[in-house]
C-alpha cells in the first residue's frame, strides 16, 4: 500500500507547558450578567441555559429564569486560563477567563449577533464574528467515511485548506490579537484531527488496513493539542474519538474489550493521557459509580494536572456523594423541574404524566425501572439478571418495570419478539413499549428530563417516590444493586 503521510501542520507555541509546570488556581468566579431584548418576540422562552463544556453528556449546565425586565445572571468557575462557554441557542462561543465580569445582550430579533461588554469585550465580539455571525468557521467535515484512504486524505486536505483560507481572511479583515489567533488555530486543528481519527476508527471497525498512517506521529501531534490552558469545547470531542480509537485498536489487536488500564497504559502522550483518564472516570461518575474515583484517586491526582479536568472531576465526585447521601433535591428536579405546584406542573410538564402514572400505580413500593432498546447488546445481556432479581422480591414490595425506548411503532414487533423470547412478562416484570405510554416528542422530553443519555439505564425509586440512584451502576448484574434494594425495604 502506498504510505500516507500526515499533513505537515505547523503548531503555534501554546501559552503553557502543561506537563512540566504547576498550574495556577483558576477557580476565581466568572460573572455573566445580561439582558434579553425584545423578549415578546419569543414569549415561550422563559429561561436561559449556560453550558460549560466537558465530555459528551457530562457538561455542567446552569439554568436561570429570564426576569420580567429581561435580565439574567450566571456565576461559575472556569478552571482554565481561557475557555469558551455557551448560552444555549444564543451565544455559542463566549470566551471567559477567571475573574471576568461580562454583560451579554441577546436580541430575540437578531439572534446571530449577541453583544458582549466588559472583560474580553473585543475578543468576544471577534470570536462571535469568526464562529457565529460572520460564518468564517465550519466545524463539521462533510467527507464520506467509506472511501479508500487516498481519496479520503485528499478530500480532508482540501477541506482543511479551505478552512485555513477562511481563517486567514478573518485575520486580515479584523486583525485579532495573538490570543484569538491562537484560539482559532487550535480550533481548526482539533476539528481536523478529530475527523482523521474518526475515519481511522471507522476503518478499524470495517476491518480495513490503516498501516499507511503513522500512528505514533498522529498521537504525538494530537498530544500537542491537548497541551496548554486554552480550552476550546471541541477538545473534549477530540478526546472521545481518541478513546474510541484506543478501544478499537485493543479490540482488534487483542480480541477483547478495553479495560480502564488498557486506556491508561496505551502509548499516548502525557497530555492525551490526562484527558483519557478523566473521560473514563467521568463516565463512571455520570453513572453514579463513585467506586472507580475512590479506588483511583491517588493515580488520578498523579496523572491529571489540567485544572479543567481535575477540578471538574473532584466537583462531580462530591456532587455524586452528596446525591447518594441525600437524593431528594436531585430527584425532585428530575421529576418535577422547578415546579412544586401541581397545577403549574401539569401545565408545564404534562409530558411527564406516564412517569407520574407509574409512581401513582406503585405508590408505597420500591420501584425499579429498566430503560432499554432492541439494538443494544448490553441491554439484552441484562435481561437474565433482571429476571433473577425479580425472583428475589415480592411484587407487593418491589415493582419492576421494563420500558423499551426503541425508536418507532415499526420497531414494536422486534420488542414483542424479544420480551416473548426472554419470557419477561411471565417473570412478573411489567413490560411497556414507550409508544404504549406517549408519543415520540413527549418521550424525547422524558429522556431529557431523566437524563437518559444511553442504554441500558436504570432508575431506583424508594417507597417515598424519591429517585435514590440511576444510570448503569444499578444494573441487575451488579451485586450491589440487590443490597441497595434491600436497604430500601
């Protein structure tokens, strides 16, 4: 095969050498105040969501109401020298540094042009011009992944050069400072390598030969992007595709599923390793599993030094501990949002009625709900353990409900075949297809409300109707699940 070389892309010297220095304390709060103009143009919009990017599904979100006069405010720690956050739907690239005080005006009649005042005012106006209103920035590469390497690499180079040209036009037109130049340069490089590694991962799953690419050179170049204290949100997406690549290489080289140690010991650079470690621990915390963090805490502190990773993980661990100790606050928000009045609740969250019906039907019992899909092997693997768990308890004490979340009425036949083959109903498990409960749009809202980001997903609810645990950590095959149910009886 003809050898394919990685492109010679020059790298700017980033602000800091993250692997050889002590980081500063970047926990100083950012304050963002603002005002919505012409709010009557979208009267249904009652609140705003600030997203502090992290790994997929694990972003920190702050939701605040829009006051009658249109004002709003957010307060948070950035844990980085410079990073971008988003006011969802209205300002996709807000640059913030520790201690910043910004004022943002959002005009509902001119959504592409939010106005930013205060610290980093000029930089924010420039980055908005580059990434949003000026349309200089294109994130997604529109290249087919089923092409041969030579054809793919040619298209990738062409699209990358077009992006470089657009960035150069932006620089020549607006003359941004070195920080904006460095940020936009890093943004484009991350997108490039994300597309390339995603393609190699696809090739591995297709059992294609990727030896024409120099893996050592590739990982060295991506490691340079993980370095430093300027954190664009797409750096987490790059970490995720590197994780997928390591998983695929391990699977096809050793014919096994990659373990936590396989990820950590893979020959990447020390900057990449920090993100890989953080991604794995973060996934476990997202599933309410605090054991991995506790067991690996010393290793985490010795490997992970980047503040945006280390501080976020420690905060997530503490939040999960607090939830597991006193779950009512989180449970109430998941089930009822910001509404405590039943009439208001029924008006604003009527889509949650199928869940409320389950709670009412089994009031006074422990409730265990399994959300699954027909195309999910791990979901199907948990069905035998689920039936065994069902046998441990009286239906008078514990209700077990299986809800298939597969995507359409047409898929219901597959669902029915599976529950018949698995004899779930005969086992005393209440089986439902989501279309028996509600419509597509409402079920999507339920998924978002209950944070159903992947399958299988489980809810464990106590006799008082409080969600005391959720995610994959309370799967039927986990021996700790039985003990958690016993503790609720």
